[in-house]
C-alpha cells in the first residue's frame, strides 16, 4: 500500500501564474492565435502591433521572430512565462528574459487574417515541415524538455 501524503503533486495553475518549465510554457503559448504584442525593454515599449502566432517551438539555435504580422515563438528565448486573465476573459502572456518582455495579449480572432496567413505560410515551399513543435501538432514530444 502506498503512502501518497509525502509525494509532491504537479502544480495546478488557473488563470494566472508563472511558468518556468519549458513544456508548460509551450502548452500555454499554443493556446494563442491572434494577439496584440509589445516588445518592452527596461520598461520602454520598443515595438508593438498585432499578429498571428504561427509557430511555437523549442530550439537552442533559432530566434523568436515577429515579422509581417507573424509570430514564431521559441520558448528558449525566455527565462519564464507570466500570465493573467483580463477583465474581458482573455489572457495576457508575458515572456520574460532579464529586462526584456514580449507581451502577448489575446484578441478576438479575425478568421480571414488567420486563414490568409496559414495559406501563405503552410503552402510556402520554404516552410520547414520537419521543424519541432508546430502548433496543433498531434505528437507529444515529452522527451525534448
């Protein structure tokens, strides 16, 4: 018979918290589609706009990229992820690395914009289909973290 009182449970984090585990960060980011983003360095907004999260991945060799309204998010670009619910029920996610923050605020989906970007990105001959951890990837790559 097992005594479960001394075993630590996995955390349960609801609506707000801080994630340091890379797999948890990946899963949280995969919930995003259309976002408002702000790149903040030393409390100064350097860049901001709107875009669609096209890809979330884990790589030691690849950058996080925000370009042409497309966000390619590498969880290894950041130390931790902080998230909290807004009054409207949507979520703000902040990816933090020292004094730099990439703030992502969920916005209502613009289906036409998502569809257009998906058509352009995923049908491109330059798109790397073998890259790890694509959004909506059905394989669970637990061993990479």
